[in-house]
C-alpha cells in the first residue's frame, strides 16, 4: 500500500505541476496556477500521515516505510529547485520570458553549483533521518525496526557519494576551452542558448 501511495504522490506531483504551469502560462491565470503549485506539499503530508497510520495499525516496518521517508526527504531537499527550474522553462516556452540560464559549466562557479545541489541532498537526508528516527521511536520495538535503521544508512550513503562528486568539482575543476570567454557568467549565458 505504501509503495502505491508513493507512486500516486509522484504522479500527483507531476499532475499538479503540469496543471499549475498550464494555468499560469497557457490560461493566463497566475494565481490559480500558483495555488496549484502550492498544493504539492500536501501530497507529502498525506504520505507521511498514511505511513504513520500504517505503523500505528501494527504494520511490520519494512523497506516501504523507509522509502517513504527518503521520498519525503528528497522532496524537501530538491522539490523547490525542481519546480523553480520547470517554472523558468515553462515561462520561456509558454510565456515568452527569456530562456533561463543553464548551470555554470566550468571552474569554481560549477563547483559552487554542485555544492548547492549537495546541500539539497544533505537537507533531504536530514529530514529522512529525522522521520525514520521518529518512526523507530513510534514503533518502540528494537527487534522490528532494523529495516528502518538500514534506510538511515542508505540516506547517508547517498549523501556521502553525492558529496564526493561535489568535492571532485573543487579538486579537479573543469577548465573552460581556450577559445571560450574567460568568465563563467558568459558560460551561463551561452549554455542557455
């Protein structure tokens, strides 16, 4: 049941996102579009409530409960960035706004960008860990919560791997081609075209 709800929340996320952007840019109803976009966090609240209810009703804690926590953590850490990115592209394609700049491609600007992405993953792992810890305390039986404890390790392993990738951009920054403009700001404008 929890897996089906996670899938439903993911589908709901994209449906609300598409509807919100359509109302904002195609139907020229920005307030209605914004209201639909602001409804997206409700999906995570529903997922959290149903997961807690499932545990309260005596369900055996398993990988589905851990996946729900990771899904909610990911949404907290990266959901806003995803919506903002898609909104910028919809504004360009449907609303006549200028094309949003892409991520920097070289040097320390790219390293900073990758670090900001990693900070989203870090926030997501912290949220997932907090939710998993609350679930462990809620169940209250150390013999039944090993799968939830394993998911905490999974969240931090993902964060560590992503952190190593971000760190690699600082240690081995990608250099701009010799014929490219020197400033990364110019790279950002060129990427957007």
